[in-house]
């Protein structure tokens, strides 16, 4: 070998192939992290519910019950898949697969730390809203393909509920986009980097913009509350779990499902819950930034983001444990007669605030 030659790579990859391998690795890393997080978030959910009821919860499988979720996973995988005789078998199997796939696809644009995002789209909010809106099709397909009245009624209820509260969520997103001037999720986080007084949930503390901060601060805190409650309804969490109400519809759209298909529905549901926790963090609570200043370190930012996500999931778990279930007419009235007009007024106020301080709205930033 010529000593003048420094190094010859063993394999030279095409730039396109190298990019594809890198993105595949990122996607696999995100999927593994999410699945492991779901295992312990599910255990945490059951532990919180047990603590409120003065029980211990899962505590047998592994130390402190830490392996309970993995034992449940093995149980679901090993059980027989039962498909009703009158069901449309193709649609019956596709429904949980669609729910599972779309739940993972939404995480492609969610930044979890500085620079840690699979695709830093300029229109990340639009992508997120579009993909998450398709999730209703998996539920409708599952309820219809079962060829039974109970899952069909549960699917219709769930579809109506999800569509109703997506409207409120959409208007809440517009208020945030007006303040930031970007559809990019990373830009939304960076807009809150200067401290808690710049977090959208606490803009009331931004005394530099007094007195406008008092109005916009109150509006954005109300938007946080509306987004949180709408997220509960969107993901069929108590007190809005009408499609799964035991006394009314047995288990809603998934009553005929068992084994792995049922597990895919559950993973999709908890992925959506985790996504809503992450979005509350990104939109209102500063993302990976600390209350007293910005964080640019990737690992520290990830730990802060992850801690805030767990804190929001704790709020979801507490609501499940202590708030009684709504009737279906109360659920619909809350979404259409209270949240919708309130969020519309909030959009008008946010637009007026942006005009008042002279900040251009809905500009884009360079994305990956």
C-alpha cells in the first residue's frame, strides 16, 4: 500500500442511501424510545389510579411491578386472534394497523430536544394536524368491520367526539401560530426560550409588553386549558371515554377485538395521549427550555422535555382518577357551545395583539 494514501473507506455509500440509512436509524430510535416509554407510562397510569383509590396497583411482576407492562405485552401476543364469523376480515385487520401506523407517523415532526427531530418541516403543524385527523378512520373501520351493533355505535360516537374536539384544537393552534409567526414546531419552542414569561401559557408575566400582556396572557392560559380538555376528549380519555363506557357500550369500537389487534389499538391510543402531552409541552410550556432561560444542550434538553411530558401525563392520569364521566350530550355541548366560540374569540384577540405589537404573522423558517 502506498504510504501517501491516508485512508480508503471499505464501503462508499451513495449520499442518497446514506441519508436513507440515517433517517431509518432515527425512526427506529424514536420508535424504540416511544414503546419503552409507553410501557412505563402505562404502569405509571395504573399506579396513580391505584394510589387515588388507596390501592397498591401492579406490584408483583418484577421489582415494584416494573415488568407488568412487558408481561401484559407477552400475554396479548401469545393469545389467539379471534375474528367474528360475520366480520369483514380485511377491514377488521387493517383498522388496528392503520391506527398503530398513523399514531407513530405523527411523531416524525415532533422535536424532542435541540436538533432532535426526524423531519424539521416548515409546515410541521399542518402535517401533524393532517395525520392525526386520519386516526378517526381506524376507529370507524374497526367499528363497522366487526358487524355488530355495539362496536358500530361505539365507533360512531368516537368519530363524532374526535371530529368535534379537533375543531377546538385547530383554533387553539392558530392562536399559537399567530404569536410565533411560524408553522415550524422547533420555531414554536425557540420562541419561548427567554424564560417562563415568554412561555405561551404564562405570557401574563411578560411585563415588557404591559398592558397588552395581561389580555394575551389570560387568553393563552385559557387556550392551554381548552387544549388540555380537548386532548382528553380527542384521545377518549376519562371523563370523555363514552365510546368505551362499560355500562353502555361494553368496550366501544374495539369490543370484538382480542390479542394483537386489540394491543395495536391500545398502543395507538396511548401514543396519541403521549403526543398530546408533548404538544402541550411544545405549544405552551417552553418545550425543552427551563423557566429561567434557554437550553441548547441536546441531552439536557431531552431530559427536560421528557420530564415535562411525564408531568403532563400525570395530569391526564389524575383526571382519569378523580373526574366523573360526562354524559354524551354534555360532551357535545362543551365542545360546540363553549370551546368553539371561546377559541374563535381567542383567535381574534391574538390577531389583534400581533397587530398591536407590530409583529409579522405566519412567516416560515428554514426547515430540514
